[in-house]
C-alpha cells in the first residue's frame, strides 16, 4: 500500500510541477502571443488565459495535494483537447517542426491514474479533511 502511495505522490508532484511551469511560461512569453496562437487554431483567445491559470493554480494544487482528483480530471480534459485540436494531425512523434502527441499522451495517462487512485501521501486534503479509509464504515 505504501509503495502505491509513494508512486502516486511522485506522479502528483511531477505532473503538478510540469503544468505549473507550462502555465508560468505562457505568461512570461507574453500571454497575448499564446492568445493569438489559440485564435489561429480557431479557439477564442481568452481561452489561453483560462488554460494558463488552470496550469498554474492546478499545478500548485497538485503539488500540495488539494483537490487532486478534480485537478487531474481537468488536466486530462486539457490533454485530450490539446491532442485532438493540435497534435493529432502532426502525428505521434511530430513532424520535425513540432513535437507530436507522445508527451501529451503520457501526461494524460498520469492524470487519469490520479483521477482513479488519488494521492493521499503528504496531501493537504488528507490533513484538512482527516480522511482515513480504515475508519470508513462498510456499505
């Protein structure tokens, strides 16, 4: 049981850090540029702000272990959207100018794992809500 929780902790923190950094880079590189790129894909430019904020705030929440399943579900949806809208046409390994969807697929798999299993080890949710499955009553 502890090995599974250690693995989930590693996945949770890694995915959170990756998304956090991606969100920060969107603002550092000029969020307007990202918004323009979203518009070139046929998406509203304001979507770039929502995605960047989700990546930053969601990344922090994953790292600290708060609302892990919810945030992981949102990241899974984000990865599905990115893959279908942008990366699928480029191919699994890319086209030489842009990366393919192999990394997006890995992030999707990690997010889905966290949605299914959660991650309680060193999580703020466990501290705040004091959830202990050994005390749960059988249904």
